[in-house]
C-alpha cells in the first residue's frame, strides 16, 4: 500500500467523492476538504505529500491558496483541477507554483496517472537535493518560485513582463504564440497594448539572455516560440 497522503480540495462534493474513492482504491491516504480556507488550517507541510486543488471555488481560489503556500515556502506538489483549459490559466497555475494542471472533465485514470507521475518526479528532485519548480535549459535556469533567471550561474535581471514572457515561452516550447495570445496572457490586465509592445519586449529579452536570446525565434506571420535546438549543443 502507498504511504503517500493526498489533500483533496474541491467544493464539488460529487467529484470529490469519486476522486477520493478511486485514489483510496489505489492505496493513497486521502483527506478531503471543500474550501481553500479549511485546507490552509491543516499542517500541510508536515502531513501531506501532494495537493489536488480545484481552482474555481466559492471562497478563496485555488490559485490564491497556492500562492499563500509558496510564499510560506511550503513545497508540497500541487496539481490544479479546473473547468477552464486556457493558456492563460495554465501559465498562472505554473507561475504560482503548480506542478501540473488537469482540465475538467477528466478521467479518473488520468488523474491517478498524473498524481503518480508528479510524486515520482518530485521525489526524484528531493533525492537529488534539487529545488522544485526550476526549469533548466542548457545553462539557462528559470526559478519559477523565486522569479529568478540565471545563465551559467550568473543572475540575469529581468523586468516582471520579461520574466513572464520567458516563462510562457519556455513552459510550452512546442507552441508558437501569436502576438495577440501573448498580449492576452502577459498583459491580460493592461488595456491598449499593441503588438509593437510585444516586439519591443522580445527584443530586450533576447538581448539580456545573450546567446540564449537566439532560442526565442519568430515565424513570420505566426508568432514567437522558444526553440533551444537552434543553439546546438
């Protein structure tokens, strides 16, 4: 039987019952609460190995709860559950310290597989004394929690928007983001942003990244992506 204990946080009692039953059938110890407020009363760092966290709840959102936990340096892995499946939500989820993101409706088998994968990955990182939520591409390192970027151990100073741009591109290297998509994700709360603003920020970001700036490529008529393959070995 598994020794892993999971905290399930979802205000949909039907979904919670189904997930709790099936996770317990797989050998996990599961504790369910129906709000982020109740979840935060638990000794999470001491008792739990993973959190399954709904984003859209009646009170505090899952994003807010995750942000609070990461600010308190609680490193328990988080898998977000959400009725939305957009790039914007995915980016937000990773930026507040999430480890995975599952869109509803989902199959129970998928949830169990993702839970096992995250636990395996985070245990491996822990064994290696590796910090969670660090994206490494060659000598480029992006610390999602601390909002820091370094190349070959040397810190690269980025503005908030430059960091968000880099994180968005690096998280989804297989995607080409149009300028409109970038504006909707990075400047979602800022009105009247033009496509020229995107180009200017990309130019500045490339310059600060030095050789790694060449990985931010532009496909004319489509948009930008992060393609580390262009840098070679």
